[in-house]
C-alpha cells in the first residue's frame, strides 16, 4: 500500500469543497478522491494551464478545514501518482514556473486538474447522443427567440420551462 500524507493549505479546503459539490459519487473518502484525481490527471496535456487555473482560485472561508490530508492507495496507483508528479515537475520546471515540487503543491495541482475536468463536464449537456455546452444552449435559445418567436420549438421549450418551474 502507498501512503500519501501532506499538511494542508487553505487552498486544499477550497478545492475539495468545490470538487465534492460538483461530484456525483458515493465514496467521498480522501483515498477515493485521490484515486479519482490520479486517474483524471493522466489526461492532462498541459500542466501550465492547471497551474494558472490554480493560481486564480479564490479561497473559500466557508470550506471545511482539515490540518492534513492522508490517503492510502494501492501500489499501482502510487506508481501512477509518482509518474504524474514527475510529469508535473518536468513540465512546470521547463516552463520556469517552479524550481521544485512538494507533495502539498502536487496535491493542489491534482485537485485543480480534477476540478477543471468536473467543471468542463458540468457545462455540457447530452442531447440525443450529442453534446452541447450550456453557453451554446443559451446562444441558440437567444437566437431562436430573436429570429422566430412563433417557432413550435420555442413553444415546446416554454412549456418545458414552465413545467420545471411548477415542480421546483
């Protein structure tokens, strides 16, 4: 088994709160969260984007506080974590963004990468086997309202929205 332990920074609290709010999972343990972060981090193509995203995160004072982050994962996940950390370090060092990578900052980058993916997924809606982003839906709806106020589709959308409002 691979034990991962770091002292926490308030950014960990903020990121974890935002992750747990976006996730739709039953296992919210620190070990399970770390495993999900490791799995999704393997799809990161540019760690400097994650670095810049992390630097822009605003601290949330209402996030639950914890002094350390301790997780136990299997050996294979531990090896994957070390590979991801190496990739982070090499890329960010080559770009002059860091000179060393401590576990505390590596965890922040893992959390930020996972949160970025969750946010990207939450801004997409599947419709008839196709995906469309929420901003694109808003744009299309606005275009429909401005160009064809008598469209049957607009009436259908209005009925759906009214029905939803009555439920909520």
